[in-house]
């Protein structure tokens, strides 16, 4: 025979009360935990990429007359008073009288004055023996002198028509350390970081084509040649 054990009624009642109390206590703990202030979420900081080192520039060239176009390029050119073509060793940039002429690159002034044919001119020597010349100036900037260190964009003179010139313009040259004329178009608007980057060999090449120059004004020093050739009348 299987005996059935029956718990006293009072014990069951006490067990029920205890279980109910445990449930209430657990709920109170949960509510208290929910009421506690939560720590703010930590800000996520994006990693900062390392800054690339600034590229070192050996020399950089800018236009000596910003906003004005080249109207006579580098190469063989024959003027109306000449019997044959000869090298036009730079480029001509037409601009009005008095327009500021700027240093094309950082360098040191090696000449500031007058030179036969060039008229009033400035010469600046740059890195690796490169030289820029600014000719036919109407005036050289006051105080500019040989040995002065100068920055690109600094005014060095004004557009004029001094020397053998057919009108107001800037004759601009770039030469290497051997005094070879170089085509400025290979340099203007460009930056060079290494000596090997300099396009000296390409810029020294001269096309065999001779360009016939057209001039609006004949320099007084060439007028007699034009009369002798029968190209103009005496007194014109």
C-alpha cells in the first residue's frame, strides 16, 4: 500500500507567502536597477590619418605677367629689317605700359640696369643655375639691386619698350647654367622637385622653322635698314 504524505495546511500557506515575497523583491531590484542613471556612451573618435609630408620643391615658375598671353614664341624668327632668321631666345608677352612685371621664381638678383638690345632689364638666378631675364622694361623697381634675394611674384619692374623694341611688351627668357636659351613654355606654371625633373634638354631644342615677325612699330635704330631695303619710305 502506498502512503500519501499530506503537508500541513499551515506550511503550504507559509511557502506561498515566501515565494510571493521573493517575486516582489526581485521586481523591486529590477526597477531600482532600471532607475539608476546609465553611463553615457563613449564617443567614438575616428582615427586621424597621418599628414603626408609636404613635397619639397626645388624651383617653381609662374608667369611674370599674369593674365597676359604670349604673342611671340621661342624659336627662329626673322624681323622685317633682317636678312635671315635668328633665334628669338625667349618669349614676348604684350601688355600695356606700366603693367607690373613679377619675378617668375624665387632667386637672387644678378643684374638690374640697361643692356644693349635688351634696354632696361632685370636678371635673376634661381636653383641649379637657371636664369630668368626680363627685358624692354619701362622702369626697374626702385631699390632693386644685385645680390638681393627675391621671392616669386615680387614686382621687379614695369612693362615698357626700351632697347630694340617694336612696342610695349615684356621679353622674357630662361637660360641654363651654360647660358643656353631654353623655351620658357617648358617651365611656366610648373613645379620641379628634383634636378632630374628639369626639362632642360627638351627646352633647349629649336625647331628649324623660321617665323616671319609682324611688327606694328619700327624701332628708330632699325628704320634706316628698312629704308635701305625699300620696305618703307624715308620719313615714314
